[in-house]
C-alpha cells in the first residue's frame, strides 16, 4: 500500500467528489482514479460507491479511512521522535491553551520554561476547549491546558488548579436594581461561546435543569479580549472565569451577578494523548505544571 495513494484516498473520501478532490490536490482525475484502483486491487475490495453525482465510502472504505488516519499520525510521530533523538533535541512544544486562562497562565509558564531551557521553542494556540481537544486528538498539539469537566479516556489528564466561572454584566446593568433570581436572567440576551464549548453547555444546563429556557445568545464569540467593552456598552450578560473578571484587562466596568446556580466550579488541567509519542520537552512541561502549576496562576 502506497502512502501517497492513502493520502489521496483520504482527501477524496472527505470531499466525496473526485473532480473537486483533483482540484484540491492539484492532480488529474485519471491520476486519482488510478490511485484508488491500486488501493482496491491491493485490498481486493471496493472502497467507494456511487451516490448520485457524488461518491461515498463502502464499509471497508470507512474502516480504511479510520485506520489510514491513525497510520499517518503514527508515521508523523515516528519521524518527529527520530529527529528529536538524532538532534539531541533542545525542544519544541506545540501547546494549546483555553482563551479564558491564557493571559493568566502563559506568561509565567513560559518564563519558567525558558529559565530551564533557554533554547526551547513553543508554538502556542489559543482557542476554546472544544477546538483544543480536537487538535490534541488529531495530533496537531502535544498538550493542552483547559477546564476539565468530563474525563476522556483518549487523554491523560493532570489537574492544575481549581477555578470558577460566573455570570457577569455591566456595572450599571438593570439586573442589579433588585435582588436577582435565576429566572430574572431569562429576560436578557447573552454573549456566549459556541454550544460545543464546555462552559456554554454548563450554563445552558444550569437553566434547563431547572425548567427554564436556556440563555439566548445574541452574540457568539471566542474572543475574551472583545468581551469587556462589549458587555460594558450593552445590556448583554456573559459567562466568564472569575480570574478573568478579577484580573483581566478592561474588566473594571463589569460586575458579577452573584447566584449560586450560575457559579461553575471547575478544574483547570493539562492534557496529553493517552497514546502516542511525547517529546521530552513536553514531558518536562507537564511535570512542571503538575508540581508548580498553581503558582503560575498567581504570578
């Protein structure tokens, strides 16, 4: 089985159209057809079937797609491990961090890492936890730091610190004009993360589990830096890490809406994949976070 043929196969499978796959790969359709023919001959079975103008995978094709992705990831990790060993690696870390905590953690963490390994290089990705988990699962990141809600057997998870997320509003918001109850928040619209983000699912469920409608998101965004002015200038509510509210830039015009039902206690954790190559630099970073991570948040 040729790895190039396998790569072409994955692209065709994901697009579901030979012509568009040829355009994306900058190859001719006959060349891609020959590639699929070679794979089918080597496996002794069909990989695609017609579905109108498109093509879709057979059951065998679905299996090959899943195994092919695992194979390419394994090859990529093997190449990286050999390069690391051959060069006596100084170190590179592909680290993802949740947007809600990057500002409060990364400067202190990077300072500590560079003090130990001045030639270390880092590729930092700031995103919401749903995006980070997918990137870690796919092998695009070595480790991620984000809130932990449910254990995932695909990852090894090491708690760092306890955190809370709370509802916030502008300091002159009418919600503060009288004692507030959970049902009162249903009268307002919100700025929230996407529905796939853990914190969004939690705040939605805080209402739904009490037979109240879920918050209506008038604006969905993954930008923490945008939130202070956006909330301060509107009657919109939002849901933020308490650390961000207390220490983030531009938060002075915001106030917590103090409700036990909307206060989410959570664990911030560093996660790595349960299987796969872990570069020495990443292993050292994980140990540093496990032993001293709490102090990085207080730095």
